[in-house]
């Protein structure tokens, strides 16, 4: 008879696989507390050492406990004197208060300058309106105070013949009168711009309304700066052609409004400078 082999019962082992994640969790918690402790004292060198330690740990599997020296007490030179810290805080607050006061004072000065400048532009507008009224030019001249400055609009038929960029002799005196109104102390920047309707130009002298508008602005500006009291460096000319209409080009009345010369008297402090605090 064959002998039956006895089956030996193997001892059952307790599953210890949970120890690995548990140990990792403890390691991470310990690392977290070390980081919190190290960051509580502002020491750049310690922080760099901690960074190197964790770099070694997560890349090479080192044990955090091998770096116990990092959590030793800081040297006396690393300690922050509470009195010195309070003094530094008081100094920072004083500097901040001084900075805020300087900003507020600067803003108040700018606001005052802007208000004064607006008042001057209003006085200029009243002077121009008086000239318009005295010369019965209400149908040809108009003023408007805008954020960009004081705008004087002149209907083009006052100054130019149809399709021409030359100022009519009968209105050269008007240019001289306008020039006197542009005498400022200190000087202001003045932009003279020409505008047309959208009817194609029928003159052989100009290939487009754009060129016509530019030359009208330039020729009018030339008459203005003939005034010896005006410095040409403060003047510039632009031509917009038909591309900035103020009325519909579908009617004759609208086209007449679009044919114009504009004189923009700029403020000394622009809106951009005010918003940016320059």
C-alpha cells in the first residue's frame, strides 16, 4: 500500500500590505510639519537646504529622519528681535502713509490743473463765440467743448470754392481773425483738419477727396501761422477725406455739414495723462 502523504498546514500570515501606504503617509505628514516649522523662521539658507532634502527624498528614497539636523534650533543670528520687527513694521507703515499722501497730493494738483485748464478753454470758447456773433457767422462757424479740447468748425464753402484747396481772398481776413484767437500764453497745441463728403472729386488737381482735405487743412494753417505771434511748432494739419462724417451723405444738407475744416485746441493736460497719473 502506498503511503498517503500527510498534508502539512501552513501557518497563515497576516496581510501587512497596508503598512507601506501607512508609512508613506506618516513620512509625508512628518515632511509637512518640518516644512511648516522651517518656514516659520525666515531663513533663506534653511529653505534652500530643505528644498535639497526633499529633492533627495523624492528622487532617491532617502529617509526624512536622516536629516534631523535641519530642525535644530536656529542660531542667535537667525532669530528676529520682536522689538526690531515692530520698529520695522512701524517704519513700513510710515513709508506707506507718506507714499499714499504723496499720491493724493499729486492727484489733487492734477485735478486742480485740469479744472483750471478747462476754465481757460471755456474763456477761449466765449471769445470765439463773441467773434462769431459780432460778424454774423453763426451759419458758418461753430464751437464745441469736448474731452479732447475746444473744437472750432468752419464750413468749407466759407473758405474754399468747390473742388479747390485755395482759401478764397474774401475770407483770408477770417483766417487772420482766427489766428489772433489762437494766441495763448503759454502756447497750446492746435490741430487743423480737413473733411469732405463722399462725392468723388471732379478736379484734375487731386486724385481723391483725401488729398483735397489735406491740402485745405495745410493751406488754412499756412494763413493762420503767418501771425508772427504764433509758433509753427505748436500747429499740425490732418486730412480725413470723407471718412469722419458728422451727418448723412445721402442729402445735400448732410454733405454740406461733412465738408468742413476743424480747428482743435488741445488741453495742456490730456485725459490720458490724468488717468495714468503722469
